[in-house]
């Protein structure tokens, strides 16, 4: 493995310090964008011609229905 120069080590130290400063800020931006994302709208925009596009918008995530199906399968 090639030996790193002092300049390379200093550059890496610089980047590590930068990420320590901005990492939490970037994580907060990412978290906020995820919370504000409308998945249904995004999917309809990405796949406007799908066979499901005629279905009405859901008001729930479907988790309750999924759990009901799992309960039926257990019996």
C-alpha cells in the first residue's frame, strides 16, 4: 500500500472535521425531506401509466389490512 503524504493526511483530517460539523445538519435535512415526502404522489408521477393508476388514493398505509391477512393465514 502506498504511503500517504502529510498533505494527504491533512486533507483527510480536514474532511473528517467538515463531516463532523455538517453531518448532523445534513441528516436533519434528509429526515425532514422524508417526513414531508408524499409517497403516493411520487409513485403516480414516476409511473403514471400503471395498471393501478385508476384506483382511488388510499387514506391509510394498508398495515391494518395486511395484519388481518396475516391473522387469517395463521389460522
